C-alpha cells in the first residue's frame, strides 16, 4: 500500500513510517521540521527513513493548502495517517496561535485534501488530553469530553468533531486515536522521560509537579505503532471511530522516576512543585474497544521500556 504520513520526522511518525517501510509499504512522509524542539533530532530521524528505497520525504507546511493539494494529486495516497500537530500542554498556554494554525487550520486542510482526492481512510492523532478534568477512571471513549483544561486539548477535541463532520457529510472514513503518554527511543525532548534523564545525568534536581501525586498511563512506542497500523488496515471499522491507545496500567510518577534513576544508576533529586495549569492528576486508558476492534494489546511495561529508552539516549548523546 501507499500511505501518506504527516509528521514523519516526529517521534510517533518516524517509528510508524519505519515500521511500514519494513513491512513492504510505500510511504510518503511530510514534515515542516519546525523548531518547537531541536530540528536536528527531526533531521536525524528523517535521514534514517530516507535510506529506505520506498520512502519519499517531502518538506512542506500543511497550512500551505495549494502545496498540499499538489502533493495529494501527484502521489494519490489511498491511506493517510495524520500525525503532524503542535504538541505540548504547557506550550499552548503561551503560544495559542501556533495551535490554532497547526492543529485547526492544518487539520482542516488535511480533511479537504482527503475529500477532494478520494482518500479511503484517514487515521489521525487525537490525545488523552481531551478527557480534561474527568475524574472517573479509567477513561473510556464513551465518556463526555466537553471540559478541556488546555487549549491543546481543545484543539484535539475540535479535530474529532471536524472529522465527524467530514465522515457524515462526505463519507470519508476517519479514525481518531487518543494517545496516552507515549515514550521510547527517539522520543521528544519536551517530555518527562527525556527531561528527567537529561537532568539526572547532569546531577540536577528534576521538577516534580503536584508534589509527585501524579499517575500516567505510560505507553511504549512499539505498542502505539501496532495500534496505529491496525487502525490503518483493519477492515471491520465504522465510518467514524475513536480509540484509546494506552498501556491500561497507570504508573505513579514517583515509581517511574525510581525506575529511571535505577536504570541510570543515580539517586534522584526532586523539586516538588504544585500542579501546573492545564495538567491533570491521572491518565488511565480503558482499551476494551481497541482490544475488540483492533486486537490492541500493549506488552511493554516501564521496567522494560525505560531501559530501552535510556540505552538509546546514551548512544545518541554519546554519554
């Protein structure tokens, strides 16, 4: 199959594209290589993809609709996986218009391109952030998600509503994936796993919000990619679907820090801080629907996943 992957130089996009290529598919990878975090990391990921003969890399901005339309016209992908987005809850507090442009305008452009070029299925990244301040755990796709606590979450909920509209009006099959705290090799420098590792190796204290009373459904990248690929190819899916993709086992933040510190062979210093605006105390995915329709079954606990991340981090940074 030919698959268009947006955000192909991003964390999840890189791993997805790499797996698809190894499975024998042709991948058209789009990325704008923005500077939200170090573009060199994105370039390094992308360079690995470009070594593979069935990969076509394109540097483009999804908000340039004319350019996007020409890419769809030239490559005519039957499947699209839209992972490009402006990420980060806290960044959305200070840079709101970046989210309006990337996550709303960019997503609308993708929907329009899929409509005009007769794409058979669009899989796109939503987020566990849409559950906002919900206190009923675990989070289920049947729960109401009308109370986002960050602009980032609001844009992801808006994406789900926009996708529903296009599925209803134009018959495009849209599959939204609510990711839960993804980590692993080639991960993002703005996320806790990277930030904590960097600080611990430097002997610096790590910021621990809500005084450590946080739980996260840490989900290893390989498990996430398996769920995305099932969403791309599984036949018996409705025209409009939303799935949770999480480990279904929330870990106390302090336990994660303990595993990370043990793996690094250091004693953690922690700066305990209050809960930050836009943050939630706990995430926990109900994955019954993904199990039933996607055969999704995460297999990597943090005691296996964290050492894999640390091994990659040390090799990448030569430390």
